[in-house]
C-alpha cells in the first residue's frame, strides 16, 4: 500500500493518486426500474477505467488531471443513489446549496480514510466560516457491488463521521461509468486495489461543477473560498436574526495563512458597525423631527 504525489503544472495543487487494497462487502441489488442515464458525448469520451476492468499497472496522472479539469463548468445529470439506510435519493435532491463531493472505496486502508478525515476537519472549519447549514457534502463509493449502503454506513461510523448534511451514497452499477465521467473522477484497478485521483468537487447551487480541489493536504482556503464565492453570490432572503448572523459571518471572515483558519475581518466588522450606527442615527433623527413637529402643531 502506498501513495505518492505526481508532478503537474506549478499553478495546480499536486494531484494524489492512491493505491490501496480493498475487501468485499455484500452485493447491492439494483432498485426496481432503475435505468442508466445518458451522459454527454464529452463525458462519455472522458470515461475512466471501470472497476471491473482488467488490472492496470498505473493511472496516467496527466490524463487524470486533464479529465478532471475538463469537468469544470459541466452540468451534472440527475443520478440516482441509495443512502446509508437503503433509501433512494437523487442528485437533484441536493441542489439549492453548494455541494462538496468526494469519491472513496470502503476497502481502502491507506489513502481514503485519512483524506476523508481531512475533509471532515475542513468541513468543520468551513461551517465556522460560512455557516453550519450553508452547504452539503456527499461521499460516493465507486467499488461496486462492495460499496453497498451498509458498507458506506460502516465507513462513516468507523471514522466517527456524523456531520450535519453529510451523506454517504451508493450509486447504481449501471450508472457508475457515466457518473464518474461526469465528475471527472478517474480510477483504475491494480493488483493492490485501485489507483485513483484524490479530489473534492465543488458543485454550485444549480448542479454545475464549479471547482476541483486536489490532494491529501490542501490549504483550507482552497475548499472554503469557492463556498464563500458561491454563497455570497446568491441572494438569500433573511427570515430571522439567525439568518442575519450567518450572513454577517460569511461576509466578515477572512483566511489567515499563518494558522490555516478563518477569522473575523476587523475592517469589515468596523464597516458593519459604522453602517448600523449611521442607520440608527438617521432613523432616530427622523423620529425625533416628526415628534417635534407634532408637538409644535399641538401648540
């Protein structure tokens, strides 16, 4: 079992390709009436090696990165899955908020577990920066039929993942090739398990791929900044004081590279306080003038 970093263009975060051994789980029975979806021509051409293909020696890093980058801007099809309880859900069910998507196989013992833990840490910090209910997360198993709902449930439990709005899903085998191609996720079977790209896909509110984040040790801002961009660019009606607080949190946080965390930006907070003070002053002045005029009129 081993993992390494591949060399790419200097402006891109290094891509991690993982080789690890896996063990089987109970087979997943296809749901009645489940039909494979038709992917776009571009997605079909970019389809990665299938899980049941003959073992390959390696996955070409340059080709994997090219496939992944080509997916940016792509509108995802409405795929069907089974959640950890065996209930059918669809990708469209998660639209309306930004979405983070990762792929794993539950038999992995070298790279998938630590990268999932890293994602959990990043998500915890992201919720502090953009709000706990501002985005959703999906982790999808690609080793079928072994990544069954039960296996995905055990995977989440094994690593103590019980985060809000984070679901672990099993795709239908008939749709797997089109699904991974749509996301730009490449993998190949090897004698040790699977050789696969390590990426987190950022999907916008309309179901379009917005960003790809690579690696097993990425800076926090690479994951949170796209979320902030998507959330700040979407008008959200404020129905309560809690909504206002969450909005202020999003607008007033800034990344601190020294601590790899997000902190409140004092200059923005000062602007918010100044704006509030000016608004209160104007409202008070208008109220005072109306009250004074009413008193003069009575005399």
